[in-house]
């Protein structure tokens, strides 16, 4: 019993792990989630594929065998005990029971027997009488369901374990081992190209896999994820996705996912229309079709590419999600590979926490990571949430000639952060990291063009020189014309350093890159420590003024009217200076912005044939009934000995009751039975 309980505890713990940890995902996903050490440790114990782990299957099988043997050994005894009333008990042994009583009834033996039968029948006891030479022994019992509960509970364990074995991948593994089937890990462009050794027939008795169907398309082959790879499962039908519907709450959170499908039967040719919703599956030929998730079905995206280096001209890119194309870097003429990985038309974020990040280092701003740090109302009910749809976003990778790739995540529309409209462009070096976002201020037209125009002007030496002259003219104090040239030189030096164009060959990497880091490095290199604070303040004031004049020059060159001084212009320029500085750390020679898209949704259905489901449901019902019967139904046995009394017309009566567990309820029940059986007018005890 202790060993069986230990096995049950291990299975329960494993089932909890299998529920909490998503199973059969690529190993890299677990490395990203848990880190390399814990991911490798968990993988050694096969916690990422618990239900197909050999140790889990062995424990499950052993528990089935052990419990079945226990039932086989005890069932005959229990059945025999259910049929037996044990009326052969000797009358002398009744005196040794804990619950006992005796009395002399002023009734004949037949009348006393009729009274006993009436009392027992009224309380639901089943009884049998044995007539002996010196008296009559009445044996009664109640609570037989307690014994039945034992059989039901143990049978439930066997049924549930058998259902788990049937619905696991044990049968799939057996087919692969005995029928020459094997997994594959890619290498085929189309599913139809996958050979037969990687396919399971439609008659497979049990499986659980995923079926991806784009809008307007149909599919009839599911993917079964195995620890070593993937195997294809043929279905006896095709699923055609006519339309995918998603509805949203006012906050932008999704309210409904529904797929309007047509199921095409291969054998009969019948076409059955159905609507599949979350928790509302469709069924066909014993196979359940669940709405699992939503993926991109090959959406078309249009991107505008803005080279960040000097001399580059913007150009357009049009690709489908999942496609790749080549780009040429203007900096080192390196060939880059652009891979579009995802398009999200809806992005619902908690903007309350995003706006709370005022004053943070822009190189460490993680929009998504920041928004995901809330724990929910049950944990932190006082934290306000402002759920908002921040618009579409595109995710892509830029891969260099060595095969190294960085992932980028850019939003199409400006996002209001800290009271200002900004465009955010995210980047991360690996999937294990969070995105780091560059904030670029939106101009007066809620466009990114203003910032891009200023970024391009910063790379133009002529515009920098023009801005320096303009700043020097406007900033020269009245009556001191001799300062004009000095201010021009200082402004030109500040703009050149900021643009990364004034650094000598032996300068540090920060100076060669540009930005505020170059200004700081220049001051530390050329200014005595005692003067650095004052010079830095003066240099930054000149830089801000020169950048403002550079922006004005760039607008004039573009045929736009100059910006009017005011809070909006000041906020734009402040954020522009910071984002321009950070843009030199942006690890890509080109910035891609999403300009248009055509969404094609694809539904991911989970298709499952689960014959063990019936066994599990039946086992669950039996387990509930069995445990209830064992815990709340008490087996009781009652013996009543009736013998002729010393005086004619009287009957000497002895009663005794036994039960496996003595409780106050049993004491009260015995007292009630004793009073009714023995309290006859004129009776003596």
C-alpha cells in the first residue's frame, strides 16, 4: 500500500509538471525560458516530454499491473464477503463485542422474530435468520457499498492509467519501432515531399497533433511532435478554413477566436461545415478538432528601408511572412539576408507601466518586457492597468554573411510614452534576451519623417557646416562679433563629434561611433578634470542649439517651414537628441518601417483521436463514487440471538454490533437500535 501511494504521488507530481511546463517544444525554447543549466538538467529527467518519458510509462504500467493484481487477489474475498451474512456466529461470542446488550422480552420467539424483522426493515438492514435447536440467530448487515467502493476506487486507478497509456504516444512509438517508421527534422520544402517512412496511416488508433490551415487553404496531414523530431499523421479528411474570426473587447483584448471550416471526408466525399471555437471543438470520424492557436498564413508586408549611413537612399521592400531577400549594406558593402518572421496586426499592451519608465536609459528600455512585469489583480490589486492596442508590428531578422542573425521588432504607429508620441524599434541579439527599444520622436504630422530627415542631415557635412554658421550667427552676443568664429568652430566640432565624423584614427570606439558618448570621450581626453563639468555643460548647450539649427536647415532644404519654438518643439528636440545618440548603437545599417500589410490568418488546430478518454471519464466517475463510498459509508454487522426464556411466553434476546471504525455516530446508531429492539413493554434487562 505504501509503495502504491508513493507511485501515485510520483505520477501526480509528474502530471503537475507536465501541465505547468509546455511539452514537446524545441529545446531552444526551454533554454530561453530556464537558461542553459536548468534546461539541460530538466531535459536529463525528460521533464519536457513527461508523458512519453520511459520512467513515467514504467511507473504507469507497474501501477496498472500492481493494482490489477491487488483487485484480482481481493475481489473474490470481497464478493464472498458481500454474499455472506455470517449467521453461523456462536451465540457465546456476542458477549465479547464492544457494542452489546441483552434483555428478556415478554414475547414468544416467533413474535420476537417478527418484531426484529420489522425494526431492521425499517432502518434499511438486510437480514438472514438461522434456526437452531436452542434458538434463532438473526444476522444483519448494512453499508455494503463500502466494500464496493474499494473495488470501484482501485478499478478507477487501473482505468485512468490505461486511458493515459492509450492516449499517450506509446502506441505511436510502438508503430515506429515495429512498422519501420521514423521521425524527421526538416529538409523538405513541402509536406507532400515527405516519404512514407515518416508518415502514420489514418487508421492510427490514437494520436494528438497540430494542423495548420491558412485562410482559403485546406490541409489533411497533422504534425506529431516527438522528442527526436516530427512525424506526419494522415487524417481521413481535409480541413478547409473558410474564414477566421477574432473579436475584441473595448480594451483591445481578444474576446473570441472562431474558425469557419469545411471538413471534406476522403471516403464519402461529404463536405461538413462547422465552426470551431476555443473550448468548442468539432468532431468527425472519432477525431476531435480543437482551436489551438493562430499563426500567420503568409501575410504580405510592405516595408520602407532607411539607410542610417551617409549616401544611402530609402527603398521599398515587399515580402510575405516567412520569405527572405538580400540587402546590401552601405557601410561595408556586406550582403545581408532579410527574413520576415512575424506580423502582428494587434498588439495590446499595459501602457500604465510603460509610461512609468520615465527617465530610464533608452538603451535599456524594453517595452514588451516592461509591460509584462505585472502579476495581475490577485497578486497586486492596487496597480492600475491601461490596456491599449498600440497597432501593428513586424518582426524580422537580418543575417550577415557568417550566418549570425539579429532579431528586430518594429511598431508601425507611434506609441505614447511619458506623454510623448514616439516610434519604437526593438532589437535583440538572441532569442534568450528581451528586446531593447530605440525611441524616435514623432514629428508634428505624427510621422517618423522628421527624425529621419534630421538623422540624414547629421550625416551631411555641408548641412552640418551650414547649421554651425547659423548657430554662431544667432548665438553671438550683441557687441562681441569676434566670438562668432569661435562659436562656429565649437558648434562644428560638436556636430562632427556627435555625427562620428570628427574622430581621429586613433580615437576610441565611442568617438568613432558618435553620439553623446563621443562628446563625453572628447571632453575626458582633452579637458582637465577640474574643468570637465563646466565644459560639458557648455558643449551640450551648443550641441542642442546646433542640432536645432541643423533641423531647421534640413526642413528648409525639404521645402518645409521652420519649427516654431515652444513646448512641443522642445520635447521633440530633446527626445531627438537622445534617440540620435542611441541610433549610433543601433546594430544595423538600415532601419525598416512597416508601411502597409495584407493579413492572411492561419488557424492551428489540435486534432486528437483519444480512445482512452472514455476510460478516463469512467475511471473518474468510479473514483469519485469509490472514494465517497469508502470514506462516508460505514459497513456494519448486527447479530441478534433469540432463545426461549425461563418463563413460558418470554424470549431471551442478545444483540451485538461490529464495525471497522468506531465513531460517535455508530454509538448513537447502536443505542437507537438497542432501544427499539429491546424496549418492549414488560421487558427486563
